C-alpha cells in the first residue's frame, strides 16, 4: 500500500547541483568514502560500492556533477588503485568523478576517529557528557587530521579556477573549513551537521568549544536537521564568541564573514526502500527467517533496527517490552519482538559494555517469559542484506524507533517506506529529530518513561485497520515527498541563494581604485 507521492528525483537534484557548480569545481568531503577497494581471494582487488544511506544518494549526483569526493581511504587495497595524486576515478566501470583519499595513521584513527569524534563530539551532541573522554592526544589528532582533509581539498581545487564549491559532511570535519577558507577566500563552503546540536550549556562542556565554532563559522552555509538545532547553534555562537547573530535572517557575522544557518531535514530514497520491500529477495529471506525462528504467520511482530549505540535507547525499549508482557500476559506467545543490532565502535568501553548488557537483558527476558514454543525477543547481529532489512520492516506490525537522542533517525523513515502491505504502526521517541516530521501520525513515547512506553505499545496494537491505513498513508506522503533528493535540492537551492547574495555584496563594494 505504497503512496506514490514522490519528492525530487536524482535528475532534478543533479540539475540543481549543476546550476550552482557550473564552471566550478565541486568537492564533497566526508569521513566515509563512497567506494573502497579490498583484497579478495589473494591478490584480486574488489570494490565495495555504496549500498544505501547518504553515500548511495550522493554518488549519482556526484557522477552528474563530475567533481571530487575527499574521504578517508580505509580499504586495505585502496592504495593499490590510486594514482600519484592519491585519487582514483569512480565508478570503476564508468568513471565520472574523482575520489581523493586521505591516508590516516593508526594514531590518527585512534585519536581523530575513535577518540575525539566518537568519545567527545558524539556524546557531547547527544547530551551524555558523562561519557566524554576529552584526552589531549584526541584533540591533537583531530586537529591534524582536519588539516590533512583540508589540504586534500585544497589540492583538489588547485588549478580548478575561481569560486570552488566545497560541501563538508558531519562532525568529523569541524575544523577543516577554517583552513580551507584561509587558503581559498573565494570558495563557497557549506557544511551539514548530521547529529544533534546541543544547548549552549552542554556545548561548553567541551574544552575546545571556541575552536569548533571558529571552524564552522568559516562556512557560508551551515545546515542542521531541525530548527531546534539551528537555534541551539546560534545560542552557542552568541554566548561563546564576539560574533553578531542576526536571528531574523538566521545568520552570523564573524571575522568579516557571514554564515547562514538553515534546517534541511534529511530524507531517504523512499522509492528504492519500497522496491526493496517488494523484491523477491525480501520474500525469500523472510520465509527462511520466519521458519528458522518459529514465527507463526498469525503472530504480531515488532521490530527494532539500529547500531548498538547507547543513544538508540535499546535498553530502555527492552525495559518497556518487559513491562508490556508483564502487564499483558494474554500477549505472551503471540507478540514477538525482533531486534536487529549492528555492532558499532567495538573497543570503545561504553560500546563494549552496552553490547554485553543488551545481550544479557535479552537472555533474561527470554528466560522470564519464553516457552518451548515461543521466544519473546529474537536477537541477531548478523549482517543482513538491504532486502532482508526491508522485509523485517514490511512484516512488522510495529516499528519501534525509540532513541534517547537522535539527530534525525532514518530508520523511522525506512520503516514507513517499506510498509507496502498490511499497514503497521510507527512507535517513535519524542527525542528523535524525525518527530518534527512524523510525530503527528506516529504513536509517540518517551524512552525513559517505562510504564508510559509500555502503554504506547498497547495503544499502537489497539489501533483499527482503518486508523492504521490513514496514519501510514499520511506518513508515506511525507517520507516520499521529503526524500533524500528533495534534501539535496533544498540544500543547493539555498546555497545558490546565499551565493547570489555574496556575489551581489562583492560587486556593490567600491574597488580599491575608487575615490
């Protein structure tokens, strides 16, 4: 029952990008690369391609724009295929743009990525400052790695003419814009921050908050998922710098430069998700999974899909499910929860402990309520193909998306898009960024309110077929209309408007020879 309301297309998004970047070099910079090369069967080199998410959405746009993508070369055969300038043309079968790889030492991976990015900025922005680990060497490696990324960007724009367009992705590269700005004042710089931006009191818990703001304010445009994050960012700038913040225009004047701050809610490729849900591969996988785990076709099914990260609220969800089965004994034996977890950032203590706790809690709940014929929580950390994930979404009567904090949460949108048959219900955390778009038609819960959360599950299960159909249709209209390509279009249309204003200002200034 897919609603065929579509947003932008790959072609229209690419055209919007091309309009801004006509006769100019486009550079995308991200920690993760769109293609990686690895050794398979001895010396044979294979390519790992973008399967989903942001890299998969940006790849066709970059192919149309014919720019350069700068990213960390983390594949074990990545060095084998690059030229003397550390770049390789991609896609391999029909090269359309350059992938410029940044090489990181073991110390940089430990300090910049596992350290500062994931043990300082990640907990900071998710309001869990107790998990921050702001070690001096982490900051040093973060600074040095951002400088390496900036230098790779500058190398990519060297000789490319005036006014290159550089689009930074996420919290890994907060300092790089300042270094690029200093070297290329003519460049148009934009930055999208994919995680929440905290309040100013929380943000100042980071020892380097001033340097982070200085780096981000070198951009012409900074984007966040929601208006709340934009306000938080402006609050931080106002409290921590001598910048002039113009709330009416949503802009900051700092060090002789003006930065515009806007919200661009990230979407998914909703049409592709619906196609995956209806694929033969999804049908085949689901039949095998259901048989392997003894799931009766008449059973009621709930699903959760996420990385094993403390921000995703998995422990709180398990507590609510336990409360639900305790309060509703008639649901035992016919209401099953499937938890797909993906191990994340193993080796970082907070993540290792979480993985152990989740496994232990699931075992305890299954021991408490399970029978010879029924397992309350089916848990897997196996790698699943995209069609398998889509099948889980499709078959689930409830999609439990209940993070304790999340910038957007695309799982909520994936679940909605994959509801192509019997309509399910989205149970969504109040604390997810997706609530701004999807909250009206979801059943909202607070992840820390265990009895209220359990009641929310009961409410979702009690909805009539007509109510479920209405809700999912409204949600699908939103998810399809505000897809990832609409996000791209909106971002670059705004960038073009900012650029026009910037050029107009430059042209209106008197030249040095004017009296």
